C-alpha cells in the first residue's frame, strides 16, 4: 500500500463515528416525525424498515463521498510544499 493510499484511508476514516452518530439521530428523528405525519403517508407504514434503510444508505454514501474527495486531494499534497506556502 502506498503512502498516498494510507493517508487517504486515515483521513477518510476520521469522520466515521460522527457519521454513525448523526445517522442514528436522524433515524430516530425520522421515526418520531413519521408517527406525527402518519395521516399523510399513503400505503407506507410510519416506520417502514426498507424506506429507513434505503434513505440512511443513500445519506451515508453521499457523506462518505463528501469526506473522501477532500481527503484524497489533501493526501496528494506534499507536506513540505504545503508548509512552505504558508
């Protein structure tokens, strides 16, 4: 494994616990809001597990992509060059 790959993996792993906590809070909030909006839902239960799973998976993929792009970009920069430019 190259140094670039190790640095990218390290930078991408950092937001993992935050992402998990936010996803859990979001699912809890969605469950509460679903119960309140149950009269507006048509042929979907307020706590439909498939809907919750798919929505959470989509948000995790988007958040991971949002974290990975800057991490890969930062990993490509030579630390010496970055320190000299400041």
